[in-house]
């Protein structure tokens, strides 16, 4: 009987392997998809996702293939007989197989008849076929695996990008900047508080106070290029620090108060004109804003002669600066920033300076 | 090996004789019965397999003629019992009568009824009362008759070939399930086709008598039965047969959807026995030495149609037993091939001795009646 079924069995074995591969592939695809999902949920990177999932799929395939073939698709003589009968042998093959031990005359005749009929069946009639549900499952498994893989790749890439951004933020957040407070001109004042502070990005410094020396008063906070800061509060604190910073406290000399006569006279215009008449050289000598060193010389000069007092009358507010060629409201506002002057007075002074414009 | 060869040669000879005998039987019956190929074939199969046959058909379609012709062909004693409402069981089985001998002594003597024959034609069996119908029960199943406490064996071979008319149901007594179950086949005898009718008319113009020659004997018929019984049947086919019978029971776990919907009571185990016994004869007639699924499917109609009891839903929808069997077979075939249990559209396969089934054939079923 083995000889009768041999060629069909070989063909059915090939068909069985094909079916086992297909079904094992279904299992493997689903295992791959599930592994991808799990790896993705564990926030693994793309190489890990594909490495682990591929290994899981391959392992399932390797395990399932032999089990499926041996347990389900390996042809036995019985299955060969049934498949042959399905080709129109009218149960001759299965009866021959099941009654193989029967020694009756009828059984012998049946075997003879069956062998004759079976030999007329070409093995090519045993077609490769896969059940529709298996085909559908295969497609479903492929779609599932492809879908999860694509989704996880997209998601993992996005997560990685986010993580990189977060890392960058963290690095930045951990960066500290140094804020140094200095006096613009030595000897004109001091700074109370921590003059050198380490601040994290976006952080703020502790307050420092610019304290003028005798004969001086606080003027403004400037940077290294002598550009004033917008915030001229004293005490001062830096907020949202995003770079190293050096802040200079600038002090200015306090001018001597005017004499009583001059105060009674009060005609500044005429005083100015007098001053120009009386001391024309002074205009040439001191046209510019004094530098810190010049200021001190000027202070000495002022202390030494009456012409200096006349000059002080030409200066606005404290007499240390001459705005007659360089005045406007903006400069005034800059000058007045940080000073405790009522707004009404500021407006009056502003209007006054506007009248001085050429 | 030599013994096997000898047995094989002996069987070959038997089968050759079987085939030759069968051809002769059909040839002779065709001389008396025109057409009705499937009915003749079914009747002969049942006789070889040792079963009784219920023939259902309109008057004049050749039921009685077929039975008479079979009696001639097999050279077997033939009794005809015309069943009527006033027929008594003793009229069928026989009875004890008082006889007086030469010396004047009286004693009982059993006078055999018409049932003591080899072929019984129970004509219009559904016209007798259930009491008389039941007189046949023991004879049909056990081939013996018990009268006044004495059992008498009937001659072998013994067959009951009953007829019933599906129309004119007034004054009839439908056969009870137990009686029905004792018929191996219920064959529906169709009206002859016009061409067949022409031949029938021509033939009967010459003579109304049966002309078939005797070509077989009772002993030879029993030999044929033994030969057929030796035909092999695989476990797979046996499983299928058992599953098919179980599928007709609505409470069974193998019940087909159709069964649950349309059947009240399913077929008895006798149905399975009949399928296998008749299947073996059919296989041999087809030149095979094993029973196939197709044999079982083909025989399912005559074997099951009178054994399944349809429910009210089937009756109200005018669903015939053959249609229900078609659906059950379709489901059983699908299960056999491992394709699930979803019911298929009715596609009756080739079947034996029945109406063509299907809703498209309503007209014809109307003529031959619903197979209740």
C-alpha cells in the first residue's frame, strides 16, 4: 500500500510544508506585530523595536513551522487516501487503507480495484490550495504587522525628536550665567550686595544697591558700552538672565547748591548770557559731558572760582551736564529714570527743555 | 496468500454471477413495467438487501404491476392483500379453525393467512385500520407471525411491498411511525412520461398479463444478499452515515440547522442500517467493492423521507421531506469536508425513487402529493 500512496504522499508533503509555512507566517506576523506594540509601549527606540520584534517573529515562525507540519499538515496514509478519494475515487482509497488487514476475497478485489483506479490519478491533480480563512488571516497578519511597524516607527521618531528637544532644554536649563555688578568709576560709590552672582538660565539675581560716595549720587545702570539699561531701579535685580552680564553703576558728582543771590535773581537766561560773556573760554574748555576723570577735575574747578558757579547755573537739574546743544525729552527721561521725581515735575521739565530746542 | 487468491477468485465469480443476474432481473422487469427506472431499481435493491418497500403513487401508475412482475421474475409465491377498513388482522395472519377428524374429534387447526408467502403486496395499506396494519409489524421486522400464542416463521425471502395512494385521504388511516419505520424505502412512483405512456398503452393492447420470465429464485436472491453483505465499508463512511442519521434529530448535537427548523422527530437507527445495507447493494451494482459517500447520499431520500416527522412550520411552508433532506445532506457534506455548518441552498443530488424536490418542482409534487 505504501507504494501506491508514495508519489501522492510526497506531493502532499510538499503541499503540507507550504501550508505549514503559510500558517506559521500568520503566527509570526501577529507575534511581530504584538512585539512591536509592546516595544513601542515600552518607549524603545526604532532599532530595538525592530530587533526585538523581528527576533520574536522569527522565533515564533521557527517554533510554529515544525509543530504545524508534524501535528497538522504532515500527510499520513489516511489523509492521502482521503485526498485521493476527493478526486472522485468514491472512497476506494480510504476503504483500501482501513480494510488493509482484511484477507477476504471481497477485500482483495477491493484493493485491486482501488489500486487500479488510484494509478489513473495523476499526482498533479492534488492541487496546492489554502483555505480562504487562512488567506484572509495571512493578509490580516501582514496588515497588522505592517501597521504596527509603521505606527511605531512614526511614533518612535516623534518621541526621539521630543526627547532630544527636552534634553537640549535640560542642558540649557542647567547652564548658569555670571552677573557681575561694578562701579563705573572707582571712588564714586560702592555696590552693596553680591557683586558676582551665578544665575541659572531664566533666573534672577539677588538685589544689589548702588551706594554713592560722598559728593556723588547714583546716576544710572549701564553696560560695558555705557549704554543705559531700561530698568534703572536702585536697588536692582536682573530677571530672566540668559547670558553673562556685567552691570555698571554710574555715579555723578553732586553740584554745589547755588548762592542766595543767584537764587533771588533767578534769571537763568540772563545768567547764562552773562556767563558766556564773562567767561567765553569756559565754553570752549568744557563743551562735552565729563568723563569720570574729567568730572573730578571739573569738580575741583567748580570748587575754586565764581565762574564755575555761573556755569553750574547753566546746567539743568544738578548743573553737572550741559544740555544746551544736546537736549530733548528722550534724554531727559533717560536722565530722570530711577530718580524720585514726581511725574508733574518731570512734565514741567520736559516742556521746559522743549522750549530750548533750536 | 494462496488462500487470499482463492477467496478472491471465488468472490470474483460470485460478483460476476451477481452482475449477470441483476442484468437479467432488470431486463425481465422492463418487459412488464415501462419506465419507472428508479422505482424498479429501488425495489430490487431493497429486495436484495432484505427490506420492505412502501410505494406511493397515484392510481394506475404501475405499482401493483411492478410487484406482480417481481413475483414472476423471482419465482416466488406472491400474495395480494387488498387493505380495506373492514379487513381484520386474522384476515392477514390467518387464524385457528375448528376441524373434525374422521372419528368425529374436533380440534383447532391453524389456517395460514395470505401473509404466509414470500412476496406480499399490501395494496392501499393506509385504508385498513391501525389494528390490521399492526398485524404486519411482527412479520415485517422479525419475519414471523404469532397467533394465539404460537409463533410461526415465515418463508425466506420475505418481502412486504405496500402501496398507498397519496390522494383520496378520506377514510384512510395514516401509517404509524412504528409501521413506517419497518419499510426500508419509501419510493414515490411518478406518472409516466408521454413517451412511456405510449409504450404502456401499446403493450397493454396486446395483453394485460405480466410476461416477465423467471430468471431468479428465492435461494439465488439470498445468495445475492450474502454477496452484497460482503461489500466493504470504511469507518469514514460509517461515521458519515451515523452522523447523517443523527443530523435528523433536532435535539442532537449534530442536528443540522434545517433539522432544528423543520423536523419534529428524526430517523430511527433502522435508517442507518438501511442506508448501509442498501448502500452495499448499490455499490455492487455500480461495480465497486466499497460503499461511498455518494451511495449514502443517493439512498438518503428513500430511506429518510418516511422516517422524519416534519413540524408545523414545515407543513405550513409546504416544505417536503425531500427538500429538508436536501438541506440536511448539504450541511452534512460540508461538515464532512470540514467546511463548517452553514446551511446551503437546497441542491438535491441525484436521488432514488422520489419526486424531484425543490420549490421549482411544486407542480409535480402537487400531483404526487406531499410526502407526509
